[in-house]
């Protein structure tokens, strides 16, 4: 992400992984200024977050202006392009000089908000907060938001939570509900 809003943390790397002992997802966010934030995401939280993520992606100018029947195809196309450009193979960087402003232990996320950044058509503010105390606000461009959606969907599949985290009805028909895998033609 090269263009970001002043005062918002710039995401360098994201990781979402299922923690079986907790039956939660561990979300780790590294920023370009060597800060790491860790959050627990419950099944219920992800289930409530997903519609907001999907709606945010649907509101992109390239998608929102289309007829309803074409929106799903365009959203799927944009998602495939964005995730193809992302590096999901790089290991999460454990830098020795990383600062953890919210502490070493993950905090339970109970509130999330996604908001437009005035003057930045392709940026969104992503807020995560616990029930009490401090949370975070980071800037995400659309490519990073698509990558975040893929990370969440992959982690939910690993958790076997049986949530439908497709972005559009088009993708829902290309996914086998029993296996959570794409059906190739």
C-alpha cells in the first residue's frame, strides 16, 4: 500500500490461523513501523464481520455501478486479481525489535468497523476493539482487504466452522459445501 491516510497504521503483513485449543482464529497484524497487534476472533465475530467486509468490497465504484446480476461476477474477478497479486507463501515476520502496544497476549475482538477514508477512494479504515481498553485502526487498500478476506476464509475452512465466507452467489456455486474446496470445470 503506497498511499495511506495520515495517522493510520500501515499494514505490512497479516496472518490468520486457527488455534484448536482456543477454538478461535488468531489474527496477527504487523505494521510497517514494526508494531504487532494480536487478536482472537471467535466464530460468532467472524460470522458478523463477514457481511461488512463483503458490503465494503461491493461498494467499490467498479462494482457498485453495475447491475445486480453482473456485480457478483465483477466482485469475483476483482477478488481473484487481488489475491493472485498477494504473497500468501511468505512466513510471518518475527522481528526482534517488534513492539506490541496492546501486549504479548492476543485480545478478544468484539467490535469491528470499516469506514471510508475521505479523499481516498480505494482506502478503508479498519477498526478492531475489545470490550474494554484499546484497539487498533489501520488503513487497508482494496487489494489488502481482498487478501484479508482470503486469509479469513482459509482460516475458517481450517477451523471447520461451516461458515459461508464467499463474496458472491457466483462463488458459492463454485464451492463444494462438504469439502470447502473449489470445483474446477
